[in-house]
């Protein structure tokens, strides 16, 4: 699972699995190890109640993030429209 947005980061084991920052144009051996380890953790959790809980947490986080973004955007949009 990916973090839904910058305002709502991934909470390790609660809304997803974090594998660290990677430079797609220059992947390192450590990046491959991090990806393999993360996929392994996700595979172990997939058929458990923890996975279902993570899905619910992630959906709730996405909804909260959308509300936060909308609340931040609304005043900006109103100001921009008023300036035009």
C-alpha cells in the first residue's frame, strides 16, 4: 500500500508497509533488499485479521486526507476566484 498523500503519511503496520526512499533512476542493491523484505512482510500479513484492519485504517486515512486537502483548497480557490 502506498501513502495516500503527503499530508497523511504511511503508518508502518497500521496503514501499510514502508520500504524507504528510492531513486528510480539509480536503484541500489539495498533498494532491492528493502523491496523484497517489504513484500515478504506484506505476504505474511495478507491472510490475517491485521490485513483487514490495515485496509480499514488506510481507507479512513484516505478519507481524512481528502477532507484535509479540501479544507486547505477551498479558501485558496475562493481567493483566486475573487482575484479574477
